C-alpha cells in the first residue's frame, strides 16, 4: 500500500502531480564543422525549438553532443516535444540523432 504523503512532501520529492518527465538527446556534427557553425546551430536550437516551447536543455559537447531536455517549469514533456526536437535536428542534417523515450528526470 502506498504511503500517504503531504502535498509539500510530494512536491519536495518530485512525485505524483509534481513528477517531471524529460528525455535525453544526442547528436553529432560532421567532422569538418567549424566552431562558429556549431555555436550558430546551438543558438538556433535554443531560440527556435527550446525556448519557444517552454523547454530547457542541459547538454555539452563539441562535435558530439549529449543532453537532457525537460520543461522550464515543473511538468511533463510530451511525445510532441520529443518529435519537435527530433525533426529540428533532422532538418539541420545532423548525424547520429538519438532521442530517448520520456523518463522521470528525478528518479530514473
């Protein structure tokens, strides 16, 4: 039987109505890509897909990137968010694009 927890505790633990779903993303640039091109592409990624959709991206890399995408506010990403990110990366013809299924960003 599940323990009954107060709203405050559920919020602190990021469970039930405070659960946050996100997904991992990985992609790479071609070997001969310049640093300026990478910077411009990532700026466009943030400005065109991440910010307008209320998402947040925490990632790192140079030619190969990996990161986590979640909402800027407490909430759950959707499959539509995953497809927006995937399509944007594919439209830029980036390589080795991987977008995971949704998972709990605090507990998975």
